C-alpha cells in the first residue's frame, strides 16, 4: 500500500500522486514533479484552494513547514503552480 501524505494546507491525507511535492535543495524550494528527489519534502493538494491558502499562510509567516526552506522561493513555486492549474 502506498503511504499517505499530508497536505500542508488542508491537512488531509492523500496518495502522493494526488499531491504536489516540493523539496528543499540548499534552502531553495524545488518542485519535485516525479517524486524522486531524495530530499525532505512537503506536500500540497493539486487544488487551487490549497495552493492559495498555503500562499496566504506562508506570506503571513503562519505556516510551520518543518523543513528549512526560504519563504520567497516556496512562494515562487506555489505561484507558478497556481498559474498552471488556472490554465487547465
Ligand atoms: Zn490540501
């Protein structure tokens, strides 16, 4: 059985293929599209609502990401993901 992962925004547990994975590489956020970068990661639903709510919490410094990652770099990745989802 696939392990479930927890979305940083809505906290629901899902299969990892339903989630975006973002890892920290030297403190910079990198989108791990194939879930194969060997680094600690955070997970987020492929859902506009969760992306927006994560952006808001990170902007207000209200999110404990539990990995060392620069807020600005993660916001950049999240905004790109947001735009990608808009287009679909
Ligand atoms: Zn979510």
